[in-house]
């Protein structure tokens, strides 16, 4: 009798847990809808009218978030994405004068090369990923400033021919579709999640964890390198500030999308899309409301902390440092 | 009958769904060495850890000299007069010897917020001298000393204030002869002062020699308390295992010839600091046991053969000439490994059972386009979880929610699913209840008959004797003898080669 | 008696070894630049000014050391320095409180920032670097509000801590306090205990969370002192946004890694001070070489990466995220 009682309480506790989990996973989507409706009402539909403008900002963030999503799934971090974007943008600008295809390839390779630097120090020299990437962030930001200090690096005028909805949306959707397929339906996704949830055991199950970790950093760099092309198509030149703060935007976007900060088995691919959209809508809404930069940053910081606290997967962290 | 020091009353403790202690009650007298024995996972350490504040018990009482005690940490336990020397390292790097001895008790040396380091060092030096450990310097950083000396510092730390009860948790296995003698001396000194030692050990002759009274636990349940003078080793074993050791529990055959076919040849394998120059052959259909003290290096054998050791020298070669130097190659050539550290090295804890079972088999589960279907993975996982009769709600459940035995079943299900031919099992039954143990033994016997080869590394001599065709004993990182399966073999033969 | 003298000798040699190593670094870094550019680098007077400049970061680093030894991290160092300097300046200038306002205002602000960092980290149970990233956004914004978007300048009558001997006196006091805390109070012992093994420390009755928060407060207060020195040295402070304050994180963090590396010689604080000096010699060396400012960022990023690589030792098979 006592046993069945225990069973019942355990069951109801379990049910409660599932309900909380369901609410949690639905929160970002609900948030997106609510934020969208609220801002549309407040701006009297202004937001909907300027949807094209808003959409135009989504591409770059959405594409480069994919790479960081993979990195964070393995439990790593990457703060160098802004500088990767900057370096790749400069490369794209310079090469666009020769040939557009070459520019795209060059951007991707430049991104991949910086990713490889990150990966080398992280995997081979065993330095914590966040330290490696803040160093490379600063390092390459210095290069960007040096190269674009006097005047922005301008791209060939030809790039504006590619500034069409079809191309920008096409690239974005293609990146998302391929990465979704690979993440969800190949061993790649399971390996990444397993590394995030327990790297040692994953290694003992035969996954070449070091190789995977290195390649993911290279891949993330390459993806952001591709996003740099979209960025240049939009802007036509690379200033000293190109890509500035992209890493923070990505981090906030992923957290808003419900991504547990330590990665692991609970990440969902939807985190990328919902998070990026929510971030851009929120940002634009606040701008339309006439908020100052510092007010926006304050709100961003507070919301970021609230979402991190909500989605943190504390079970898998025995000691939180 | 001497006076009662400690009453353990209806103490229970669970970890998740694992019941580590169930309603345990018994008494411990003043001025005695009271041994606590039982197989791995029987709840000995859980009980003493609850007494000393390392864990919090779920229910029940500890009554010390008539007063209930309920320490929330070791310092509070010390203040009640209870101290503990733990199994693993209990000293902290980055602190001096003196700071380690007085950790949590600094207030004695603090005046107006300023710590009198000099006075602390002097007091510590005095204590070390009293114990005869002059070669340890109070002001040195603790990391300058080896494991053995650090244990001696722990002995000082746990006993200098004359506690009423000192718990010694399997400390002896980690100590060499000299350190052990020192510990015995201290235990006797504590008893002579009218205080009590609670002594946990796997070494039954040691237990019989030293202790006055022995309490046996099994699967978290209190079994019996006996006088040392009234029992012998066999009697204790019977109490620990809970049945006559024969019949269906282990394998029953003797004298079966093992095939001459060598499936894995290990040659001159050395892992710096752990094992040196180990060579052996593993035959088809053989269960090869490795025994020894836990620090003997035997646990590294499994890793070395699996390609998981760092800086390994020597060769591990399969029948077809394949050299095993890394884990993916090992798995691709049908080698499986279960680690002693199940929660970190065998299972991805916060991952579903499904993914845990499928992880090494993903390549074969994918279709021609390298795509995986959820349904197929689920079916695969369910099939092999069922083969192992794993108790779970569904394969989507996280592995962390399972009990120790079921976790091990998931690990084994993974390798059965991979259809591995060579199994390296390190402590396969560690922390697992008797029923699941029996399942695992039967599985091993079945595999053996199917021609699979097993390396079984274990600290439990009984299961080595019961299961293995051949037992290799390790000592100080080297092979120190080999014993063939024999009906009349007993533990003493093995222990003689171990120490 | 003879034995004690022997151990004293042995201990001295460990420390002497550490000092010799640091001295060698000073000489080598000086020597290299002296050879390349003998005219405008490395005279005794030059070296003194390099040392003066290195005091700033050294003060912050000895405080941050408490946090780093426990294995935690802080991304809001730069934002903290900025905020504390601005508050101190406002107290001293706008409220007319003079030197007491400057020093007390900055230190209390710094300590409060530390308190907030530590409390949120402990209560929300999120990795410290993530919490402090979110909080850095907030601190930057708050600093911007307080400054009202304009550069805060310290009146020339209040800049005694920007030159000899004021800066040296303040720095020496700070070093002495850190030394005292580390070696002659429970806080120091417990800091190392928690850094060594949190579980064991907890079992010893140390209230781990309390000391973690305390470490953040100590770190914050020292960063407050660093803020006083910084604004006195540079005479003004701009409240930047968009995580630009991160650039101030690097130099104190580098010094901290020196401290961690020399912990085993039993002399972390001298190591931090001399380490920062070495870093400054190298910086000024590059300036003497005529490297553009943008390239200095490159050097900073690279230098931290190299220092971390050389000073951290990771056990085989240990998981690094």
C-alpha cells in the first residue's frame, strides 16, 4: 500500500516534470509570437510594414548561429565569430574584384582558417575554448582595424547584383536545410550531443572526439565565412567595425531560443531559428520604440540572464565553475 | 558486555532509485575495533559517510553516548567526536601540511581575523613528532608528498583530537606494508584509550586479525554482528554473499579445455607509472581474470588493450595481425570495454539509453546515404536492452536515472548490439546487487560458450575464482603469477601473490 | 635544528627559483627590444615608466587571482573598471567629495559589482563566465547612464594617483592587503581549498558558496582600486557599450595566469606584479618599434594565448571545455 502511494507520488512528480519541460520548450516560440504581437500593436503595425528590412538583418545572424550551435552542443563556446565575420568580409571584398565565386570560396576558407586556429589551441593545446576564442577575437579584431582603419575595404560594385531576396534567403535556407539534415539524421548529431553530455564516455564508445571537436571549429568558421558573403552583398564594404559584437548576438540568440548553455542531449535544432528570429524581432521592436543603445543593452542583458537561468541544464554539471 | 558507544537506529539512505541503506540498526561498543564488511555496493561506505556528515541520511538516528548526533559536514562530526579517514585522497593540494591538518579548525589560531601561521605550524610539527612522522614538515606544501605520506597526514588529522569514534574506510588497500603497520598501531592506540574504531576492509584475514567485532551488510541491509573469535573466513563469506558459493551463481564446469587459438596477443605493454612489461595471450572462448590490489595497475590492463591508455609502449595484436593503438580501431575490430568508472567512462550519463546503446553501432545502422532513422535506432536499442532485461521506462529515458545494475546492463547491451568478440570487462559487477550479478555471470558463461573471449578485471577474488579459466595476479604494475582454474583454489592462494 | 634549517633552505630555493625565472623573463624581454631598437627603448627612466604603467593591471590581477584560483572566471572585469572609475569620478567631481569620494566610490562600486557577480553565479547556478557576460552588458549600460553619454574627466587637482609616488603607494597598499588575505587569514586557506577540490572542501565544513561570493567581492574591490589608478593615469574615461569594455579584460587576466603558474613556487603575488611588468616591457617595446595601435591588439590577443599555453598544465585525458 505504502509502495503504491510512493509510486503515485513519483508518477505525479514525473508528470509535473514533463509539464515543466514542455512549458520550457514551448517558451521561446510563445515568446516569439507574443513579442511579435506586442511590438506590432505598440508600433501600430509599423513592424509588419518594415518586415523586409527586419528580414534583411536575420540572414547573417541566422547563418552564423548554425556553426556556434554545433560548438555549443559539444559544450564549447566561441567568442571569435565577430572577428571571423570581419576577416572573411575583408577577404570577400578584396576577392570580389577578381571573381564572385572566388570571393565566396575565399570567404569560406578564411573563416575555416581562423576556425582551425581556434581548434588547434583548444584541442591540441588543451586551453579552454572561451579563453582561446576571446584571444583570437581580439587578435583578429586588431587585424581588421589595421586593414580597414583609414578607409573601409570596398567590394566590387558587382556584389550588389547579388543583393536579391532570392540569393540571400536561398543561401540561408540552404545552410539551414543541410545542417538540419546532417544534425538530425546522421551520426554527426548524435556524436555532438554525446560529446556535450559526457566526453570521456563518448571517447570510450569509439568516437574520435578530438578530431570531431577540431573539425567543428573549422566548420563553424567556414559557415560564418559564408555568412560574410551575404553580409558584403548587403553592405558593399567592410568597415573596421564589421562583424563587431556578432558573437554576443549569436550567444543571446541561442539562449533566447532555449539552448542549454552547456550543450548536451537537450539541444534542439529549432533553438537556432526561433532564437535568431526572437532576437532580431526584439531588437528591432526596441529600436522602433525609440530606445537608446544603452537602454537596449540593459534590456538585452537582463533577458539574457533570465533565459540562461531558465534553460541551464544543471543536472549534468556536478561542479559549476 | 562493554558499554555502548554508538547506536545505529533504522538508518536508511537512497540515491535516486538505488536504496543504498535500508533500515539498518546495530550497536557499537566502547574500546573496540568494529569491522564493517560486505561486498561492493553493500552500503558500508554509505553508512559511515552518513555518520560523518559527508552524506545526509534519509531517516533513522545515530546515537552517540546516549545523545543523537546529526552532523552536516566533517567539521561538525569532528566537534561531536567522530572522524574519518576516507578511501581516496582526503588532503587538498595548494595547502601546507599544517593547513590540511587544521582545515576547518583554523579558529584556534585566528586572532582579530589574522591567522597565526607560525603557531599553527608549531602545533602541527609537535603532532607529527608525537606520531613519529618527523620526516613530514608542517610548513611544506602537501603536494610535495606522495600518496602514502599524505595518508599519514590524514591519520594525524583524524586522530589528534582524541575522537570517540574514528572511521577508517578501506585505507589499507592503498598503503604499503609500512604504512599499514603504522595504521594498525594507531588503531590499537585508539582502542586502548577507550575509544572506538570503525574499520572497513575487504581483506578478511586482516579483519579477523585486527577487529573485535564484525558487522556484515549485504545490499544495504543489516545481516549480522559477530565476535571475531567466533567466526572464520568461510563463515564471513557466507554471511556476505548470502548463500553457499557454488551451483548456479558462478559457472559450474571444471576441467574444460580452453582452445589453443590465440585471439589477442599482448606483448611487453608498459604504461608509465601504472603497468610495466605486461605480456599475455588471450584464447578463443577463454575467460581470463586479472586480480590484485586496486593500486596494482590491473585496472589499466583493460584500457591498454582497448587502445585507451596514454603513452603506452609495447604491442596489442589481434589474430589477423591488426595492431590496437586507439579506441576506434579496437571497436572496429570487435573489441568491447566496460570501465570500472562506469558513470564517466562507460555511459554518457545525460543522454538517452537509445543513444547510449546505438553509439558504437551508428555506422551499421545508417542507410546507404549515411542517414539514420529514429525508428530504427529505437528498435535496435529496445531489442538489446530487452536481451539484457534492462529495467527502464523507455529507451528515451536518460541513463543517469538508472540504478547501478541497470546502467551496467545498458553498457553490456551496447556491446552485445555491436556483436563484439573480445570483451574487456573491468569490475563488471561493481556496485551491483546479487541478482544482476548472477545475470552478468550467466551472460559471461554464455558468451564463452559461443567462442567469445573475455578479460575480467576484478577486485573481488570470489568471482575471479568462480568465473575464470585462468587468473593473472598483478602486483606493483607487474604480473606476479598465473593460476589455472581449479575446484580447490581458494582466496589465500591469490592473496599470497597479491601482497 | 639542523633539519629545520635544511628545509628552510629547500623552501627558499623553490622561491628563489621562481624569482630567478621571472628575473630572466624581465632581462630577456628587455634585451630583445634593446637590441632591435636601442635608442628609444629601455633606459632606466623608460623602465621605471613601464613599471608604473604595469602597476594598474597588477592591482586588478591580484584581486582577480582569488576568483581564478577557485576555477571561476569573470568577463565583466573591463565593465567593472569602467563603471567604478566613472562612479568614482562622479563622486569626486560632480558631488565634490574629492579624493575620498574617488577612492571609496570606486572601491565600493567595484565590490558591489563583485557581490552581484558572485550572488547571481551562486544562486542561479550558471557557469560564472556566462553570468558575467550577461552582467557586463548591464554594467556597460549602467555606466553609460551615469556618465550621461559623455566622457568623464578627472580634474587635474585630483590626479595624484596617476603619478609617482601616489600610484605606487596605493598599489603597494593593495598588494599588501592581498598578501595578507592570502597568507594570514582563513579566506586564503579556504580559497585554495575550494580551488583544489570543492567536494572535499564542502565536507570540511567550509561554506563553499559564501567564500565564492567573497572571492568575487575581493576581486571587485581590487578592480575598483585599479579603476582609481586607471582614471588617474589616463585622466578620463569613456563609457563604451557593445562589449567594447572587454578589451580591458586582457592585461589583468594575463597577470593572473602568471600568478597561477607560479603558485607552486609559493609566490603568486610577486609573480603577478613582475609578470605584468614583463607584459608592459613587451608592449612598450612594440610601441618603440613603431607598431600601429591596431597591431597592439593583435599582440595582446596573441600574448594571452601564448601565456595561457605556457602556464597551464592539463593532465592527460582531462576534459577541457
